[in-house]
C-alpha cells in the first residue's frame, strides 16, 4: 500500500511504501505449501515481482522474465540461484545487454534473490531488511551520477514522473 506524499527530504518526492501481507493468509494444502514455500517466502517473491515492475516501469501487467542463473555470492548467498531476472539483469549466457544499466546492480541482485525460483533460495525478511539498509546507508549520491543516465534518473522531476506513472496512474 502506498501512503501519501509527505514533508521530508525524500517523501515529498515519492510516497511512503507500506508492505502488508499480500493476501495469501488462507488455508493451503500441505503439498502446495511444500512446493510454494512458506507465507514469508511467497511474500518475499511478491515484493521482488513488485519491485521488478517498478524498475521496468511495467504497470499494465505482472513482471515476467526468463529464468537465468544468478550469482548472489556478493550478498552472502549461493553463487548459482535460478531466478526469472532476465528483464532486470539480462542473460549473460546469451550475451544479452544489461537492460537497466542506470539502476544499481546490487539492488537488482537483491530483487533477483527475492524472485528466486526455489523458495528456499529467497532471503528471509531480516536479510532483505539488512541488505536494503546497507545499500541505502552505504551508497553515496555521487555513485548514482556516475551510472549511465544516473544524474537524469535522480532528478526530482524524473522521480515524480515515475511515481505518477507506476503508482498513481497504474492500471
């Protein structure tokens, strides 16, 4: 759920994001649970899909990407995790170019981890919080200006446009 715009250094540009249970708190057959993972693992996957939608500015349908092998060793996880992350990382096996070179790669790896095909490979919510906090705390604004298109993507006008398109005018 998205809150309203608020006074402050960041939330006057983008609304506060409030993550809630995504509606899967229902009776699930034990066999289905074994295949789909725990409620936390399914919620983490939904967070990843939602974030991939925002990164790709895809508001008219749910993100889908081809499954690729992703090296998550930078995050302290397995070096060979399957994830439908081709739309946010490209597929190096086939020489695909990076589809989002202007978006921090480590942040995209976190999103790929959230969407891991095997629920056991997805991070726990505490790991996700730690990774995001580390990225936000340790990445300086100048870093984004060095990314292709970084300075443009970091302008308030661009952020307003993205928030308007992906949140307020989403289909």
